[in-house]
């Protein structure tokens, strides 16, 4: 409980805290977001939730199912584009292709 005589000191303490909070808000609003991160193929495989094999990612690139950039012979992936791709539900679903079943019916 604060007494009547302690009110000015408590008010100056609160004003100082509010000023500090305003300064923190101002500085955090002015900071630039981190530069976007580039993944190579191995880093992308480790980043993706299903941890696909490199061959799987090569297949997605060939089918243009995943956003990628090619610099020379190297594939690169931009983290923000991969995140957007993951959130857009366009991630390829692994489909299992079953061979047709053949019933050998021999007449006797």
C-alpha cells in the first residue's frame, strides 16, 4: 500500500517505466527484419518437416512444384518462399502407385 507522501515518488517511477516501454516499442518498430535466409539442397531437406530425400526435392524442382532459384549449377531456396509454399498447402503429397493386380485364373 502506498501512502499519500509516497505518491509523487511512485508516479515518477511509473512515468520512467512508461517512457522506457515507449522507447523499446519505438526501437523495435524501426529495426529491419532479418535478411532472408538462403538454403542449399541439404539445408532445405533438413528444414522441411518431412525431411525428404534429396532425390525427392530434385523431383519437385523438375516438376516445378517447389519454389527454387538456380545460380549456375547450384539450386538455392529462399526461406520465405519455402515457408509460404508450406503454408499454402501446395506441398506435394507422396503418392503410392500400386501396380495392377493380376489374377491368374487357369482353367483346368
